C-alpha cells in the first residue's frame, strides 16, 4: 500500500499562475498606498491625542444616569429599541422576498433571478444613505433610524433566508404533495418547520449588526446614543466621550454573548 502511494505522482503546481497572483496583489497594494498620498500631521496632534486618551480613561460617571432623562442609559435603550424595531421590520418583510428568490420555491430561474436582483438592489444602499433619506422624509429621530435599518436589512436577511429555503430537504414537501396536500398546507407543514430555526438564527445575527449600525446612525441625527456622542466629540468633552464609548462596548458585548448563546441553542 505504501509503495503504491509513493508511485502516485504529486500534482504539479502552476508556478507562473502563483507568480502572477503575487505580482497582482503587490501592484494592488502599491496602487492603494500611492493613491492615499502623504499624510499631513498637524502640530497640535500630540496634544489633542493626549487629551482624548486622558478623557477616555477618565470617564464622566455622572452622565450614566441623570434626572432629565438625557443620559447614557436612555441613549443606549434608544439605540437598542432602534435595532429591535429595525430587525423586526426586516425579518417580517424579507420572508416573501426570500421565497421569491429561492429557486426551489419559484416556478423558474427567471422568477428566482428577479427576486435575487431585487434583494441585491436593496443591499446596494448603505444604512447611512437610507437614514439621510428617511430623515428628510419623516424628520430626524429614532423613527428614521429604525426605518433605514429595517429597509437595508431586508436585502441581507432576504438573501440568507432564500439560501436557507434552497438548502432544505425536499422529501417532506414531495411526500405531502403526493398525498394531495395543497400549496399552503405543504408550506405550513413541510417548509416552515425546516426553515424557522435558520430564520431565527440569521435574525439574531442581523440584530447584532443592527445594534452596531444604530450607534452610528445617531451621528447624522437618526436617534440613539450616536447623537450625544457626536455632540460630545464636537464640544471636545472627552470625559463624556469616554463613558459613552464604554457604555457602547458593554452593551454590544452583552448582546453578542446572549445572541451567540441563543443561536447555539436554536441550531
């Protein structure tokens, strides 16, 4: 057996192909660095950096909770509410798009391809662009942030949901159809039970992303903790910046741990 394995010739590597890939990667990096230009450092950069780090490592603990309601806890809860509502909106609205884009649920590749195109088109617009448009439409605040997250997440969740539908076992579906079940009964008793765990897992994963995105949307006026953060940065209140960043880190870490545990239990 060992002699037979020794006689098998090893596959030859395409050295010219690998060399071409390495050269292409090096040229891309050179092009990227040349396009950046020479960075210009201001004379006051050292002093400002020292003030930033000093403020961040000496947070304004009094901002955690204040009688007026405009404090860290309310800002974090507002951010969490934006992420929850945005994820809920997208998780519901993307289900029809997911079955539309799934090849095994559509009547042909043309219909499935059109569904995939719509989802790709929705994913093209970043959350910030959608937030700016919704701020112009409904005004600044948390509602604009929730709408922008909900609409943008439809594209990504719809893509993940459609892949989950395409990878399901078609055996129960074919068995129900052979026994005379209609399309709704087949969908309810054979398709939904298979895809629900994956749908919930992807929704929790998207919720983690939306929490991070909601903190950024507040910078442009879409509500959440980003609004007091940009005010603190503008006024150079580094102590308040420090406590806000610390609160964001704690909130995101806890959500990641809880969501990761729930996804393991579901899968």
